[in-house]
C-alpha cells in the first residue's frame, strides 16, 4: 500500500507540499526558501508571457511555424474582459461544468461499482469483462458519431461521451486496486469475525481506495478532454464550442481565451479531485 | 502440580485442537499427508520443520483458510468449516489494516461481534495497554516499528478471546532484541489470558523457549516426525540455554531437521558433494 505504486499521487503530493506547509503557518527557517521558490515560479510565468508577447507582437516567423496570426497576451486579456462583461461567460462555463460533472459522476458510480463487482465476483468478471475489454481500446472521441445517432439530444450525447471518457480509467483502477489488496488482510478480517458485507466495506473499499482515487483523477482529465472535443463538434454552448466558434468567426484572441479557460477548468477539477482524495485517505499522509 | 497441569485443570479451559488424518494437496501436489496433531486446552505448541513442509498449511487448515475435504479439524469439538473469531490468527507480515488507526485495528473484532463503538474502543484501549502501546492508539500502523505492529496484531487477535491463537512465524521478520522482548510479552499475555497457542517457527531456540510441546514435521508432505514435551520449568530465563536438558532437546531437533532438509533437497533432485 505504498505511495510508490501511485507515482501520480506522489508527485502531486510533492508539488503541493510547500503550499500545505505554508498554509499551516510553519514559521520555520524554510519559510524564506519557500517564498524564494514561489517567486521563481511567478518569474517563470512572467517570462513565458513576455516571450509570447514578443513573438506575437513582432509576428515572429520561424520557418515552419509562425506567430503572425497568434493574438498577443494583451489582446487575449482584453478579449477575456469583454467576454466576462458580456454575460456570456457564465452560460458557457455552466454548460461545460454541468456536462462534465454529470458524465463524470455517472462514470464514477458505474466504474467503481462495476470494478468492485468484477474484481470480487468471478461471475461478474466472466459476464462483464469480455464486452468491456472489447470497448476499452476505442477512444471516447470515436464514439461521437454513434452517440449523436443514439441519443435524442446533442446534450445527452455529449454527457455520454464524457461518461465514456472517464469510465475506463476509473473502472480499471478500481479492478487493479481490489486485486492489489493483500489477501492476508482479508484472511485476518475473517478471522476477526468479519462477514462478506464487512469485508466489502471495511477491507475491500478502503484497500482499493488509493487506486480508485488515482483512477478518478485520471478520469477527470479524460472527461474534460472528451467533453471539449464533443462540444467542438455538436455543442451550442460550452467552452469547447466557444473556442471552435471563435475560430470559425476568426476571433483569434477568443480562441486563446477559450483554451485558457479550458486549461484552468481542467486543472481546478483535477486539483479538487486530488484534494478530496487526500482527505479521504489520511493514512497515506506523507509524515 | 505444575503450572501446565493447573492450566489444563481450569474448568473454563478452551482451545483444544484436534487434527485427524488430514491430507491437503495443491494441484495434485501433497502438502500434508495424514497429519495427526492434538493441542490440549491451554497448551503452547510449536511447529518446527524444514521450509515447505506444510506448517503454514496446517495452521491455515485450523484457521479455516484451506478446505479440508480429507480428514477432520475440530476446535473445542466444533468442526472447522471456515474462518471464525474463535481462532485468532497472527501472520509474520503483521497484516494490520493500513487505513485504520492502531485503536481501530484492535477494536475491529468487538465491532464485528456487534459491540457498540464506545465499548469496542474501550476494550481496544485496554488491550493496547496490555501490550504496552497505549500511547500510539491514534497513529496509523505504517508509522510504527515492526515489533510495535506485531504487538498490535497480537492485541487485535487476543481481544476476541480466541480459544486458540494461531501464529505463523510471527517474530520471523524482527531483529533479535525485539524478538526476545516479543517472546516475553507473548508468554505474559498467554499466562494472563489463557487459551492455547499453535505457533510456527523455524527457530529451534524459540520453539524450546516458548513451547510446552515441540512438534517436528517431516519434509513435504508433512507428517509428525517428533512430538517432544519440553520439560524445562517456567519461566525460562536466558540461561535456560545452558541447561543440559535444553541442549539435548536442541541437538535432537537440529539433527532431525538437518536430516529432513537433506531429504527434501535430494528429493528435489539436488545432490550433496
Ligand atoms: N496456496 C498454495 N497454492 C499452491 N501451493 C501451495 C500453496 N500454499 C502452499 N503451497 C505448497 O505447499 C507446500 C507446503 O507449504 P507451506 O504450508 O507454506 O509450508 P511451510 O509453511 O512449512 O514452509 C509447499 O510445497 C508450498 O509450495
Ligand atoms: Mg510457512
């Protein structure tokens, strides 16, 4: 049950460590070092933005790639302010968030439940695994045409794509998590009087939790990815649709606004999942 | 009347284990063949034998982890049909629930029996005191040393007052100093709580220091090769090792183990130069 099995979580933990230490108000000599590291990170962002500003304002041409049509950070910022002031931002954000959370929540429930069943019951494994193995290698994006045919509304088909995108990482990590539980823990629980139900709630679910949470974090990323693609194809609202519309209308600054909004949304949802995961698995605290 | 006789005479004495004619095989490969073994109530029995001879299999049969269609295993007259709280199990690998605090680990048994949360926690706290770990109740197991984790494991098993405590090389992963301390602790708990103990080890000194009886298994498939009553008086201090009776018993065990290990080795196609 070591963190080494979950390099993603481990790395995320390491990255957030200075934040946590600072939040705890650790008045230690390392505070100065921490401030230094944050300054460095801020400087990195500033340099990146300045380079972008330079490349776009001088219409930098590097042979095979050109910045001639790339809006500058300043243009992007003013477009963002316009969008925010227009009252259109919230509907776009709202539709995207609603789709992702509906599809993702369904995938979390279905993925974890199926994963537990498949890993614990041979009958469930034999009945469910063959079709799932067949569907698994199909990228969620390849489902878009069929989804449009299958569902009555574009809305439902986009939620479905988001669901498919998140389902497999969640399902597979749940199966792996259960399979990775030391059989001696289950044996010990039985020797202490645990019945099947207790084994499920007291051993299997907490034992698989770290792996399930890894799956949920990965699934959050894939469901955003799938949603944005689906919105570009069939949406009428949403940040993916907004980005694609900006391209078709040749509002180049708005393209980048859409991209950055997608980035921030994806990043914050993943961070939220990790944060919830950390709160749910306190025994994994790196102390 | 010696302590053992007194222990056996206790009216409430529990923990009689009877293994009769037990054969277990894995994929057609025999691990145990017609094993007969009896543990009297309150008795401390150590199983010794070359590695792979079926000691763990015998223990797991009593615990109810392996099916035993051939032969019978009973504990206090009840046939073993599966794992249960009347038989406690302690593995070498500690096997504490990593997601539960030390206190919650120990409280697990009472909670499974339906005890109220507060009551289970109170009993758990008491048992942690018993193994000298009252101070780490709220820590997670991963933050404890191996010896401390194993003491938690023992407390967790004993809180159910099992008739028999099954221990599979419980101190095998600990350093020598910790092991000595753990042996003392175990003997003290056994004295206070009672019940019988079936203890697997590959350390002859450990077996002779702990056991009322040492049972030596043959090379696989395991049969009883030697059933040796350890006549040394208790408590057995460090200098028991100097006792001629101890030395004789040790010599006898080591000779047989060496002979069996050699047989096992040769049977696997190995040859001594
Ligand atoms: N679950 C199992 N599946 C297949 N073979 C097993 C299993 N458990 C034990 N064995 C085999 O049975 C024999 C006895 O094993 P075991 O009881 O663990 O011996 P010991 O504890 O004395 O070292 C060994 O040959 C071992 O490989
Ligand atoms: Mg063994």
